[in-house]
């Protein structure tokens, strides 16, 4: 297990890197496949507990990351905080400055220009302003929203987040995990969606919510946080969408012995969406 969180922004950056924790790997050969996979990923990468990020900033960060890479969204996040956050020149390092209030009052073209590196910047700037206005109206600002996310029933928090236009299941679950620190929450991004169906611990035609339900049903709650981030790293390192490591050499993938390779056909050098294998 690595001592340090990877530099790539899969866990919310330095401010949300989480605290080291050790979880016992299951010694049950009949343990659910997803638990055996996550245990091995935890040994390969890291085991962390998450939580403690500011909930509204976490929401902003996750919206910026939608449909783009960390390489693109991180500079947008940094630029947004530099212009609108507590440490911005306008706020003069005011600890009481409210990011939600600042974004609610933002001029949309200016915000769009600020976050342009994240892609879809017009749409995302409109979403961020709309979310900020709602957070200010319903929770009194970022501090009230943070308290709601961290103290209320997680199902109620998830429902409230999903009721916000521009917030989907993955965004809601990231806020619950990285800000709320809730056990049993496994956000499903494109990497997790692909890997779960390809390896066989979710149905090949499952949508994102179906994958989430399959994982959270079988995986011990305390393993969901590090399982999410470790699975993303595994997807980047080995189980990519078009060229998984097993395509050229089955032994090149450290999970080859417990993967059903749904939609991967080394004999023909073909990779298809697992849903396309369903008859």
C-alpha cells in the first residue's frame, strides 16, 4: 500500500486526501467478488477513509469534473477559488466569506471565463450559479449546507442533492463520501461503471445506478471509500476502455485471475461494451 495519496486528483486534491486506515482483507474464499477485488486493490494502491471537505466546495469541484479530466478540471477549480473563494482578493482572506454567496452573485460570463479549462464552461457556470443560489436560499449559505450534508440522514441528503438540477448520482455520492465521510457510499464514474461490468460483479447491462446498488449491496461499508478511488486508479493503470492490459497479455493485469473479461476478446483483439454481450 502506498504511503501517500497519489498526486492525481481522484480523491478531491490535497484538501480531501483522507486519513490512512487499515481494513482487514477477507480470508473467505467465498466472499463476494467485489470485496475480493477491492481488498486486492487496497493492497496495491491505498486504504483511506474520506470526509471533511467543505460540502459546497466539494459540490463545485465535482461539477467542474463532469465530462472532463482532472488535468482540465483542477486548474478551473483553482482559478475559481482564486477569484471567488475566501482567499480571493475580493474577499481579502476573509474567513467568513461564503463561496456559495460569491457564486450566487457571480456574473455568468466572468465565471465561465474563469473555469474555461474545465470544458462545457457555459453550461457549468450556469449550473454553479443556480446551485449556489439554491444553497443560499435553502441552507443560508455554504456553512449551513455543510452542516446538512454531514449531519442529516444520508438518504435524505442524497435525495436533496439529486433534486438539484445539474447534480446526478455520481456527483451526489462524491459529496456524501468526500464531504460527509459516509461509509457505504461508492460513487460510480465511467471507470467504475466499466470495470464492474467487465469483471462481472455487476450485470453487463447495468446502468450507473445498477452498478452502485450491486457494489454497495455486496461490499462492506467501510471499504467503499478506498474501493472507489483505488478502482479508478486501476482503471487508469490497467483496465482502460479501449486497450485493457489483458488484451495483449492476460498476465499483465493483476486482477486477471478474478475477472470474467466480459466484452474483452483477446483472440480477436476486440473490446466491446459489456452491455453488447447481452442476448
